[in-house]
């Protein structure tokens, strides 16, 4: 498969991970790391799974890691919704991050459908 760094979906996933990491660092102490930890782990696991999938030899193995990345993007979206509900994120930032997560999900679905 392609060099993962050239994949737009990997680039967006990396940007999302960095943005989420920066956002959770500003969460108030009352979170006690619960929401922030789950959100950070989910968001930062998307791009490495895409990269690992690109390194696999078979279409089946590649698809498996892309599915894991997609599931992490969905998990990230869910945690972002809760962070918004708890007012840990501004509505604008929350919406931007959710939109990016959904874009990544759509791109991964398309990539899986079109694997060589």
C-alpha cells in the first residue's frame, strides 16, 4: 500500500490527535483525567492504526487495521459529544473536532471499499 504519510486520512487523523491532545490539556481539574484520558487515547490511536494497516501484506490485514482506526474515530466522536455535554469544550471547538472525526470515518470507509 501507499506510504501512509501521503494518505490524506492519516494526515487528518494526526491533526485530530494533536488538536484533541491540546484541548484536553485545558480541561478543568474536576474531570480528574477520566474523560480527557479516554478521549486522548481514542484520538491518538487513529493515525497509528492507519499506518500499521499500510504496513500489512494482505488486503484482509490492512482492512482490519483500517476498521480499528475507524472504530477509534467513532469512539473519539462519542467522547467529544460527552465532553461537549459536560461543557469541557466550547461548542465551536467541539463541533470542529466532531466534524473532523466524521470526515476521517468517511475517508476510512472509502479507503476500505477501494483497497487494491
